[in-house]
């Protein structure tokens, strides 16, 4: 799961839940109930497998696509600020999955 809030709404902005569709060291793809404007800066709290604490990051909305099924939005997001150690853990997780798929 992912929680996000719009930076433009300030520190008291509401946190919205979304599903994590895909992730990489450079960003994520969300499945959300509401549309986010392209180029919006958002604050993220991401729960990733094998990483104990939720990952915090500042990110930018790159693209969005409305899905006809279930009235949801698929949203592409690029990390703007993320700790390098967290980015490394994400890369390790991706490499681990790739190794298992090659077996």
C-alpha cells in the first residue's frame, strides 16, 4: 500500500491510500481512486516487501491514465527525493526477483 498527499496542500494535507502496481529505483506506478494532476509534487509513504519501515519520498506525477474498469487511475510517478540507501534496497529487491525468474 501507498499513502500520498499533495505538497501544495501543505503539512496538514490529507493522506490518500492507493495500491502499488509496479516499482523501480526511479519511481512507482499507482492504482488510485482519484486523479492526480500531471507535474504535481506529492509526498509518499510506501510499504515495500522486505523493507521494514515505510519508505518516504518526494515525487512528481509524470502521467495518468483513467481505467474504465472500477473507475480507477493508473498513475506514473518519478522520485524527486529519496534516500540513497532506500533506492539501493529497491534495486536489490528488483535484482532478487530477476534472479528468481531466470532460474
